[in-house]
C-alpha cells in the first residue's frame, strides 16, 4: 500500500503494534491485528464482487465501533471511496445521498440491516448491501451490472478519493465533498507534527462518522498507535465519568459538549487530571469555556482547531496559553497547518485557503466548484483557493480571528447548517408563502438550535416539525415554529433576519 494513502496510517501502526489495542467499544478491546484482519476480510468481499481498486463509492451505514471501523478501513483498502451515512438520519435524506453519491455497495452493521432494506426499497439505483460481520453473505444486490465510477466529478491524476462526505447545502439538498488520499495524509502528517501523541494515549471518538471531525479523531489516534475509546449514547451526552473511568488522555469534541458540562457545573478544578491534549473544533470556542476547561484539566494543552470540510477537517490551530489568555471573547483561529496557505480578501474580509489539503471540488457539481474553488489574479503559484465564506482578520499577535459569516450558514452543535436548506424543507412540507429560519445562541455565544418563522401554519407546530424530520436530521429541525402575520423588513425591503433572531432569543425564554 502506498505510504501516501490515508489508511496507510493504520497499517503502519498495525505492523508495529499488532497486539496493542486499537479500539475499546461496548466493553470490549480490539487489537490492531484483529482490526486489520476484519478490514481485510471486508476488502476481500468487495474485491470478490468486482470492486477491488474500482474507485467507486461504497457506503457505510453503522454506529461507531469496531464493525464500523473495519468497514471504513476495508472500503479504503479495496481501493474504493468511503461514504459514511448516519443511521439516525431521515430515510429521505439517506436516499438522496445514495443517489447523489451513486453508491455501488453499502456496508452495514447488525443494527442497521433494517434501515438498509428500507433504502433498497426506495432507491432507483439500489446498491449491493454487505453486512459488516465476518463471513456474512450479501443481503441483496442490484439487478444487473454494477455501475462504474462516476465520470462527472473533479479528479486529480494519481490521487484517488479516500472519502466522500455530504454537508448541508443552500440548494436544499446535501452537498458532496470528496477528499483525496493525498489531502487526508497531508492533514494527519501535519497534525501529528503539532500534537505529539504516543501508543499509550487513549483517544475519545465523539463525532458521528458522517461528521468530518471523525476522520481527524480516528487517524490521528491510529497514526500514533493509540486506542480509540467509543462512548455509549448516554456517555456521549454526559462524558465526565467516561473520561475519568478510562483515564482518557486525548479529548476531542465540539465546544458545545464541553459547555454542557460547564452549565451542569461538572468542570470542577482538577476533575480531568488524566488529559494531556484537548482538541476543540466545529464552532467558535469561547475564551471563558477554555479557561474553565483548563482548570478542570490542568495538565492538558488546549488546541482550538478550525477548518471546513473542503480543506480536510482542520486547516488552522491555536494553542491556548493559560498564562496569557486571549483578550477577545472568542479564542483565535491561530495559524495555518504546514500544508495550508491563507489569504484574507481585501474589502470582503473573506478567508481563502489553499494548499495540499484543499479538495478537488464538489461532487458532481461543476457550477458550485467553479464558484468556491478559484484562482487569484497575480498569484505567482497559480494555487487553487477555497472560498470559506468566513470573514477573518488578525490580532496583535498575527493570529487569525473569526469575524463572522459572509452568508447564512451557521454551526449547530458543531455541524454545518445552511438555513436556506431548512427553509426549503418547510416550504416543501407546508404551504407557507413566507418563511425565515434563524439561529438561537446561548449566553456563551454558541449556536444551540434554530427556530422558524412562517406567515401561517398548515397544522400544529409539532405536526410540522414531525414532517421536517422526514427530510432533516434532528439537529436541523427547528426547535419552535412561530406564526408571524407581518415580517420585519430591512432597508432593502427584504426579511430582516437579524431582527427575527433578536425576537427569537426573547421568545424561546418564555
């Protein structure tokens, strides 16, 4: 296997540390050698179906754990493109991803077989469904020849895709971002140079597999030869005892999860004495939260990471220094990782990113690729720059700082959400003429939820929200839907979303 492949991080550690644990999930330990055997078995079954080195998309519908990780690694080893699907996503959304990704096969764990059968029944292009359990036969398959790799995606010669993720899209449909092996390996090598970990480290894995944060969590761990600890559903909601019981040394999460512990007064001084590293990403990190976390984990280094999916998980990092904390309310974005270049566009203040971690473009969407992946006049390197949509500046230490969005995108509990996508779903499930979706922020500044305003409602609030769940994951479903006879307008005569957000903040308190 080429050392430039993302999954070679795992194989290198499996060769060095075959008997060390790679995963701890559901009370069981799985060694590197055992996980290597499982992923080879899955890769072999894909090859037996003619999918060895085919470079086609293979989905994974599974909960976090050894079966899912074997599926992820087996898909990559077979030379195909890993596409994670969340078992908790609405069936309609999963069906859209199956179609958009042109899935050829789908690896499922034991708990997801029913959902896979439902997808087969609703898909116009049903994939081959293969259980993740060793030796299990395929559940069903497409009637006819297996489709080949899509021919309408951006490609780089000699640099195959490693994985394909779907994020919220402003058009009302999930948007695909394909990341190559070179992109992924550039990230992990740069991250490992900054965050020194060892085979003795115990890593958390809180992110859903459909969230790109999971790639950083898993491969940083496996590159070091460490062990991934997978929390149960309840431990993920309240992880204090999980960290303490397993003596976790490398924590990673969105700031919202840490803020929940702070609100519940669980961040007592010294409570997390085992932590060496704490990695935060996905949304702005409030300085007060970083201070509280540092007190709870006095021996750890806090790292604030920033990066869009299109630039392979993490693009910049900032090492929090408790002896010289940032003066701003939000921890800075810091400086770019070694493979990343940054540019703040004059006038708009938009942050653009270039370098080895930038994706080839959007999956099967050449128009969106042309808008967001651009070249700059006068750039001597002729680099392709990704427009992040984030406004940024620099502070007195020359660190990058986040100044807001150029558009209507928000982060809800770390997940990227296009407010216009939610508005589109509301129009689909009810006959409203006017609709506006706005974020609700906690006192910390973190986006907790979204609410919707409509000029009339076809059914009760709960009924309409239930219809939304057929198309949207739970974190995108509005917490409340308010009926408003007259919408506030701005000077341009458009709906004043800022005024509605201020109104929503008061209404949700009642």
